C-alpha cells in the first residue's frame, strides 16, 4: 500500500468522488483479500467477508477525520474491528439457527430419498422403462412397480412383503444400483 497516495485519495473519496473511491478500493484490495482468507465465520463465505470489509471501509471513510490520525491505520483497525465484532455476533447466535438445529429420529426412512428416487425413476422412464424392466427378476419388478410406479414407501413395502424394514431398504438399494447399471449400459 502506498500510504501517501491513499492519503491524497481520502478527501476526494469522502466528497463522493467515484474515481477516488475506486482507486481506494484497489489500494485496500490486497489487504482485504489477505485478511478475509484468514477469517472463518459460520454461514459466511470468503466473498461475504470481503464485502463486509469493503462496507466497513466506506463507513470508516465517512467517519474519518484527517486532523486526528492517518487513514490507513484508521481504516485497517476499523475493518478488523468490524469483522471481529461480526465473529462475536455469530458466536452468540442461537443454536437453533444453524446445523445444530437439525435433529434426527434415528430411523433410516427419516432421510428423504424421495427426490433421488423420483429423479432416478424419471431418468429410467425417459430411457425406455419397458426395456429396463424386462431385465429385472420378478421380485425386483414387483418392488419397482410398488415403490416407483405406485409411489409407496419402503415401510409400506416391508409390511406388504412381511419383511423387516432393513431388508426392504436393501432390496430397493440393490434395485436402484441395478437400474443405474442398466441405464449406463443403454446410454
């Protein structure tokens, strides 16, 4: 950073000169990128942190008094303090706002695989469902029809076939792998 050059840019930038502001941004860009790479805030990516740094740069530009101190020191301290305050706020956030809020029931079915199943079904359907279904064994055809065509759940299939849920889940997983293999073979 060229400190003297930055000091010449501050007064015009403070008076809303856009070219001076752009040059000021270019001068602080290496510092902001370097600083934001070393910071982690939950829920923020590095670009969000950089934007927060630029926002605090413009805030300190408005608050800056050239008679009291140098702008570079004032701005770097202002940027660092605003990011550290952001870190403190993010630590104090409630645990019900992020990943800590997720609760699992312990059942395998609580994981929503329906979107994956539907996408797989649509792909199979587009690639000639009848051609693929002909390669399935009778038990697999029945499972395919019951789950994919009739839109029943795995637990309903387990009750229908009088098997445990885990067995039904494994059958569906094998069927999906087999269908995927046929799809790759035909495409």
